[in-house]
């Protein structure tokens, strides 16, 4: 299983702080599509992804037990 | 005031030598809103040699809750933020040379300024300018510090050309319709926390304590008590067009830029964003209504009106800002609402 964390306004949109999903073998891009679909998230495309607190590209493959976090960049200043 | 900086020079990583370095440096601040106010005040008090501040906006009542350099007087006089900031900063520390530029931080303007600055601090409210800052930073080898905030959520990252990944490595493209302070709200402590992270990094850079820099991307939520760091050791993209092996600095070129046109005789400015990713008009209508806008629309466009602000937004992100011929003012409204 994998823990998926939602940060900032993604948490409000998903209605959850984190979810448990079985994602081993999938790429970050796959996970974005699955999670966006399941939790009604619109802006995951532009969110950055961390796997085990390390920046991950869309091509990276998830391993069993990895913790995935979606970090949406914000523009306010 | 010979002991003016004594508490700072007593701090061993700065010391007298560090203070002299701070004194010899020129910082460019892009934006004089909440982050710009906070960053500028810290660096001015710390005794930086010269601070150039560029901003296209003027002070409004809704700024006062968090933009620490401004007063009710500035609102009454509708002072440009750069001018009001200059006045206040000079009163705080007359040692510091303050250069205020009232206008748009276009890539041309940034290139003009780049030659003589040691550090760029991002205090802007949109990713188009940030990507231009990012390219300027790479092209002229100037460090820059990204900072942004909305609601109770803030983030920061330090870009050192030749060492760290850059913003283009992380984002790949300009994220459209990010939440902004005008749509998601913002509280003072979020601003202060981002400012604290940016200015700590700024001081390290100014005293050239490179090993002390934070290499991780930090983000936090001061209301929900989250603090997350993301390590960046695998983030640098060798094919990045901004910092990779064959840089093209795409955000300094004309096709990646918002096209702004004054429509003659109509008292209207048209704004066309560079990437046609589309806007969710229904969601935008909801946000605008929450802000008090009167919103009408159809599947192709929405029109919104609040006091002197009147505009039409099309599904492809293009907007007509009515009641003005001022491009900077129109772009400012657009950025505040659409990021």
C-alpha cells in the first residue's frame, strides 16, 4: 500500500488529508490521473510530486510503501 | 549610529566581515505587495547597500491587513506601492540606497537591471514573471529566491544557478489558474513565515555562506500546522531549457508572454495569456461571486463587475478589461484574479 498526502487546497478539494492506495508499479503521471479522477481534483497536472520527501518527475515509478505527496505551487505574493 | 548593526554582527555567521559584505550588495525586489514589503523591511534594517524595488500597483485599503510598509495615508493618496515603500524604507534606514521603479517587471526591464544586482527576491503574484526571473537568473548567473503564499499556505525555494535545479525544472510550464490572494484570501502570519524563509536565505547569500543555504523546497500551512520539505537532489533536468545543457531562456522570448493590447476607442485592454490551457468558467464565476462581483455568463465567456472593475473572461483565458487604457493596471487585475 501507499500513502498519498494532499497539501494546501488539494486537501479541501479531496476532502481528505491523506488516502491509502495500492500504487506500486505505476508512474507518477498514472497516479495523478487516478487520484484526480477518484477524488475530483482538477489541478493535479500542475502540482509537484514528492516521493518519500524527494522531488519526483512524472515518469518516476512508485514502489510498495512509498509515501507520495502532492504539492500545489501557489502564486500569491 | 555606530552600534546600529551590533546585534547582527554579534551573530557569528555574519560578524563584522559579513556586515561589510551585506553593505556592498545590491538586491532586486520584484513586487512590493505583502512579500515585497516584508522582505524589503528586513533587508533595509539589515543594512543592505542598495535595494531596487519594482512594482506596477498602487496602495489599496485591502492591502493594509498584511502589507507592512503601508499606511492609511498611502491609501488616501493612492500612492504607487514602489513610491510608498521607498518613503517608508528611507525613514527606517537612511544608509540604504533605495531605487523605486513604478512599472511592469517585463523581461526587458529585468535584463536592464540584471547587470548590477547580486540577488533577486521574488515577491511577485504571478508565474509568468517568476519564469522570466528564473531565466534572467540563469542567463546572468544571479541567485533568486522564490516565495509565494495564499490563505495559510506558503512556500519557498532558493535557486542558485549552476548548483540547484531551477523553477522550470520543477514546474515545466506556467501553471494556469493557481489560487491567488484575491480568490483564496491570505493571513498575515503566512506572509511573515514566507518572508522569514526568504530573508534568512537572502542573508546567507549576501554574506556568501553558501554551505548554509537550504537546498530543499519548503512548504507549510500555518493554520493546519504542517511543515513539509522536499529534497531536490533528483530534480535538476539536464534538458531544461532554462538551466540545462542547451539553455534557450524560453520565458525571455516574445511568444511565451502575455499579450496586452489597448483596444482603441473602447477604453478596454485585452489580455491574452501565452498558453491556451483553458479556464474553468464555472469555478471562476463562483470565486468572483464570493468576492462580491456581479457575474453573468454563457458557456463561452463570463462578464463580471464590481465597482470600477468590469471585465469579460473567455474560456481560453483571454480577458477584456473595461474602463481602463492602462495596461499595467489591467494586467494587475488579471494577475490578482487568475494568478
